[in-house]
C-alpha cells in the first residue's frame, strides 16, 4: 500500500495565505508521483489535519508522513501538530502515522533567502 505525505501549515484567515500551501502540494505531487500528497491546516482553515488524514486513507495510504510546513521547532510543530495527527489517526489503527521535524535550518533555505534578497 502506498505512502502518503501530508504537509501541514498553521492556517490563516487570509485565503491567499492558505492557497500557497496548495501550490506546495502541487509541486510535491509533480516531483513524486509515486506517493500520495495532501495538504492540511492546523487551524483557521480547511482542510484540517483530520480531513487530510482521512483523504490519505481514502486513497489507500498505509503510512502517512505528516510534515509541519514551518521553519522552527516551536509549540505548533513539536506539540500541537503531532497531537492532532495522533488524535486523527486513532480512527485508523492499521495506518502508521509519523510526524517529521519542521523545515528548520538547511543550506538550501539559506540559498533561497539570498536569492530573494538579490544577493
């Protein structure tokens, strides 16, 4: 059975902010057509984490990797998202759910910063 990647951001009341995550999902789907990719918002918008996990399971995922689309290992990335994913995953005892570290410190992120700054 396939693996799913669920990308989770904070969520926003501003729809244009939420739409950015849809773009991330689209890029990941094009890059990895061999996995299921869905997006979710921790709060303030849909799809929720529960809805994202439900969608992954509907597509046949036996493993769901939840990635907090956040820079630092703050409370949301390290506590809230893992808790919500575990709660949502309780409905699917045969599905393995794991949560990754957030984006954090990475050389490629620093390259993007320099590029955006025109340096």
